[in-house]
C-alpha cells in the first residue's frame, strides 16, 4: 500500500467512524445545548484524547491493554464508573440548570474547563479506543514508514475529522439554543443524555469483550 492510498483509505474509514453516533457525539450535543464555548471545549477534550491514544498506541502502551486483561479491566471499570457518574448527574440535576447561565460570567471559565475535562476523560478512560487504535492504525501504515510518526499522522487526521464533525453538530444546534434552554426542554434533554451516558457506562462495565 502506497502512502497516498493509505491516507485516502484511512480518511474514508475514520470519517465513517467519526460520524457514527456514539458517546463523543452525545457529549458534544449535550454541551452545545448549554453554550457553544462548552461544546467547543468538550470537542477539544475529545480530540486531545484521540491524540493521546494515538501516541500511546504508537509507542506500545495500547498494546499493553490488548495483552493484559488486568490493565484493560482496570481502565474499563474506571471509565464505566466515570460515565455512569456523569449520566447520573444529568439524570438527577434540576432542569433549570441547563436553562441558566446563557452568558458566561466569572464562573464561565471554570465551566468550560469542566467540559474540556469531561471530553478528555470520557475518551481517555475508554479502553476500547486504545484497543481500536492498536488494531486499526497498523492496517494503514505503509511498509517502511515510521510507525510512531505515521500513527500520529493518522491520529491527527482522525482528530481533525472529529473537529469538523463537532463543528457541524454545534452549528446545527445553534438555531435551537433558546428552545433548548427552556426549563422543560432542558430537563428532558438532560434525562435523555444522562440515560445515554449511563447506558454507555453500563455497556462498558459489563462488556468484557475486546
């Protein structure tokens, strides 16, 4: 496989993966409902998580998850508990919380940082991302190419595609921002998104397959 063929094939494969509905999409949509800056922060966190996993896979840490049941299970349980925690917070929070703070006050920076951390940790604590990178990236590395360098290039492409996808999601939510901040709508949105997060967490907790 030539370099150009590898890049084109990876662009298509990772692009399809990016737009497939999943936890990252749900997280950014939830953040976008309460403000663009929050959504951007969550998206950047997710992308940084992808780059971190790409580097880990390139230098062999991801292979450790593939080979070690204990390491995989430890990260899986930690990630599942974190997702369930986030989901429960959304399920049991007051519906007015999402409707408030449309403008960022002095506490807005901290809120943006929290959404960044959520995006980063939700991705980093998911061992399936690491195992996926270990098994997926080598398929697109041409013979003779630097494994670390080309793996990071591919991870960068994946992250760039995620940025574009998140930008589309944020733009799509923008016209609905006022409606989404309605007390009842905000409460329903929290319940739906919280259920999705708890569902992902439970699936990760009880899914022992790799």
